[in-house]
């Protein structure tokens, strides 16, 4: 059986102690910032970029929306569409009351969305309005 002297094994023991201390000093893992809920994150203005078009939309905190031909026309009359939005988790319902997509059952479209500080990505669930359904698979970029 091999024995170990203080000089030869002491270095090994010291290394183990240093590793243990380093692990303790790291402390608990702290997670990054928590993403705001989608209902807060969606509020704002977005636009799509060419070649998809230059349409812009404003989602207001009160659940209203305004669609325009471009970001420069978000406050111009007439709007392309005016309506409301409702978000349940990642499921966005768009309802247009004035302007485009207001004929019969084409007023409402439903999409799953991925929302970030950078933009919003749309995936169509159901929408009978072909003009609005063109957003399927598109990412619209947040303004400002």
C-alpha cells in the first residue's frame, strides 16, 4: 500500500478545498429578466418591411388597433382598418370594424403570435379575409 506524505498529498487536498470554495462563492443561480406578459408586450406600433409590404399597425393598451398603409400614415384618415385585438396567451384575435376585412364573417382573424421587444411573428389559425391573412408567416418589426 502506498502512503502519502503531507508534502505530496497536501497539494491535492488544498486543490479540493479551493474547488469547493469556488463552488460556494458562485452563489445561487440568478435568472435573467422576466419577459413581460404578451398583453403588455404587444402594445405599440409595428411595420412590415419590403418585399412583404410597408403596412403598419398600432396596438393600444385599451384593446383597439389601427392599420395603415405605412408608418407615416398611422394617424392619417382614412385608416386601412380600425378595430380591436384580444390576446390570450399566444393566441391573437384581430377584429376589424371599419375599413378592410369588414364584410360578413371576414371581420375576425385568429393567429398564434410570438412577440418580443423586436417584433411580432404571425401564424394563421383561421382567417377568411385574404387581405389580412397575407400576414401569415410574416414578422412585423417594432417601431421606435
